[in-house]
């Protein structure tokens, strides 16, 4: 007996104006519906084009729990294919794998081959399929491509479903954060660089997304790490130069007032960011040579505007967070209702001094690694929340801080930085994209329904 | 040169014997296992550091990510945090155990007073009902100072350094 499948009303009832039902975080059926609907109807980050510079270059990853391969096709375009052999379902490439496949993917099981656009190229003993019955088989379609792909300034997104909201409509003005991160390169170009941290979390993926715009936890949860860093640093002899690590830790324990004033902005479809007028990334020391390179590329006025934008965390709904001023991207990969793999990626600003990448990598290591003291603070509370929500004493999480009924009719707005408005914004989008393909049952989460919905 | 002759010449040059270096490395791990972290921190030279690469065979700690790449200040922050009253991820605390192979002295520069040792390990870190096993090898660059032997760099290579991990909260 399912409680939520094909019941859009039941899904919508999980989200109130100021509360979220615990089933959104702990219920296995809700998780399966997220994979079938939410992650199929939204534009989900796949990877960065710099990971596949040459034809045949590929990177295997997941969209929700769905295995895909991002590959550079022979015509130079970036394709996103289902990572599944049409014969027996074997993944052509292991998850996380990357390399160059040449002109085709070859299955390691029976040597079926596919072009880098996903179409079936050949299989051994082909004459065995020279009968009319094979023509009506699903396998004819080959690996198949996802519903739609968009490459925005080298950031590759896909929508699994062939029909749905367009890329520009979905992201709208929120793309300004990606613009700003790319513009910080004097050449207007980013490259994935420096390796990726992969950090396993035993909690629901949305706890991580919620936390990105939760400005009232750093001074509490991170008192143990950032607060200790400040205290230890204060013991240093007077006149000692403040190390980069302390510059990065210290703003986490800024007072509530700082976070109130830095502001928060929300956009339609669940996107939003903290740090409108100020942020914890605003006061880093200048890096020699960078300003000069930016002025040479853009002129002083524009360089100043680019670097004056110090947005903190931008959530691209459903599951990434981008930090423009520090050039990181965190990808929250859902594994199960209570398991998430967090990938933290870093970018080189092409044409900028190496010291920028060094700073980016230090930030990522101090804050996002499985060895990070800040990460330890966060994961502890996520895991306690995942367990605590199983209590039958109450059913709802609270997201009421600075709620204003007017926000329902103001999809784009800037407000007090300690508002939980972005969490409310995300969950409204969650209901919309969870239920939009449930209405007529065409994409009901039955295996047959999913197949029809995904392939085109 | 026979092992005995090497030992004799080391003594003549007032260098450190293999035994001293080996004992130092064994003691370093024991301090961690016993939770004597302030004493452990004292083993590091003032310019000493701890490096745990993210990639097998990694040579660059600056422009490639590492699991840890910490100077003494960052190590001190870590040690103080572990004991903090509001360090909730250490309530209850983690415990660890190193099972070490006898270290080998890989190279010695007696004139400079710098020694390189290698020590393979199995490392257990445990908290509540969870226990994880990590394996690898530690490479210590030790330096002779007026205060005695000190660590200039401890490099920890995990066999599975590029795997996805949960929390690693203590020192391998």
C-alpha cells in the first residue's frame, strides 16, 4: 500500500507555509518518488565541460540515483547518455569513471557498441537479430540520451524527462551567480581543478541543501571549530600575519547581526542565495597580480563590480550549491532517504594567479573534506536530526523564521539574511516538481511508466 | 658497509641510531592511541606539518586537494577542538588504534640532522558503535633540534585515499 505514489494531494500536504513534514526526510517512498519525479522534472547539474575537453572524453556520474555519462561527441557537443547497455543493463562505465572512449562505448559483457550520441553501433553475431521482432525491441534505441541537455558557460545540466520546463525559465536570474564565478576569470573561463572531495553523509540530501542558506547555525554548530580557531589564533604574538586559514575560519562565528545584514535573495523555482550585500567571503586578503589581471581584462569599473559581488552560498535547486567568490561547487547526491554523497568540486580561474586556486583548495579542505572540523560539526547535527525525526512525539520540522505571507506572490525578493525564506522557497518548488508529472499517472513510479517518461 | 659499521659511524658522527628513530615513530603513534594529544603536538617542530594526500602518489600539496595539509597552528586548533565542551561530534569521543609494522630508516643526512622513516600501519578509528579500518604507510621526516628529535613532516598515505569517507576525526 503506497501512501504517496500518484497522490499529488498527499505530497502537497507534506509542505505547509512554515513547516515540513518529517516524511520528506525519512520516508523511503517519498525518496523513491523524488528520484522518479523531482530529479526527472528539474534541471540537474551533471558536470563541467572542462572535464571532457576532447571528443570521446567522458565522465560518469548520477542524476538523482540515475546513472549517466557526460561525453564529448564527435561533433564537439556535450551529450548526456544513460549509462546502461541496452542488452543486459550493464553500466558502460563505472560510476565516477572518466577517460577517453574513442569513437564508441563498448560493453565489457558482450561487446555491444554505441556511438557517443548513444545510438547502437554494432553487436557481435548481428545476423542473430536480423528478424522483425528485434525492430520492436527497446534495445533498438541504444543507450539513449537524457530528455534535454543545456551547457551554460561550460556548466552542464540535464533534464531526464523529454518534456518540461525550459532551462532559461527554470533558472532565470539565478544564473547570475554562475556568471559572476566565470567572470572572475580574466579570460572568462573556468576549469575543474585540484581533485574532488567525496564525503558520505548518513542523512537526507535535503538537510544539506537546507543548511546552505541556514545562517543561524554557524555561530552555534561551528563554535567548536571556527571559534576554537579564533581563540588559538588570539594567542599568537602580536604583529603575526593572520594566516589564510584563520581568515577563512573566523567569519563563521560572526554574530547574528552580521548574517542579518548580509541579506538573502530568493528566485523562482527553488533557487536562492545568502550574502547579498556582504558575506563571510568579503574580507579576504588581496592576492598579488589578480586585480591587475582583472583590470587588464575588463577595465577597472567592471572588474570592481565583478569582485564586489561577494555572494555566499547559491542554491541551484534541487541539489547543488555554488560559491562564486571562492570557486567551489558542492553536489549533494542522494543515495537513499538517509544517505547522501557530497562531492565538493573546485575550479581554476583561467588566467588568474595560482594563489587563487590555492585559496580555493584550502577553503575546500578546511570546510568540505571528510577530515574537516567544520564538516564534522555539520554532519553530527544532520545525523542526529535524521535519527531524531523518527520520534513519534511530533511530525513537523519548523521553517517559520521571518515568514511573511506576501512571499507567496513575490517569487523574487531580497530580505533579512537570517530568514528561512529560501528553505520555504525550496519546498514550494519541491511540491511543484514532485507533483507535476503525477497528475495523469503518465509518469507514475512504476517501472514501465518511468521507461516511457525517460526515453525519447 | 655492514649494518654494524653503519651503526658505528652513525654514533661517531653523533647522529641518531636506527633504534632511536624507530622508537620515536612508535612513540608518536602511541601518544595518539593514548589520547595524549598535547604531548603528541610537542613532537612537531615549530615549522612542522602533517600531510595526508587525496590522490595516490600525490606530489603537490598546494594546487591539488589533500585530506589534510596542516601546519602546527592548524594541528593545535584540531587538538583543542577535540576537547572543547561544545564539540558535539566528540560527544561521545572517538578512539583510535595504530597497529604498526616496525619502521624502516629510508635515508639519513647526519650533517643536516634529517632522517626519513617509513612505517606501514593498520589504523582503527571508532566512535559509538561504528569502527573503520584504514591501511597505508606513514613517512616521517625527522629533524634533530637542540630540544631533541622533532617531526618536520608526517606524510600519511592511505591505500584508499581517493575513496568516499564518512567522518575522519582523529589523526591517522
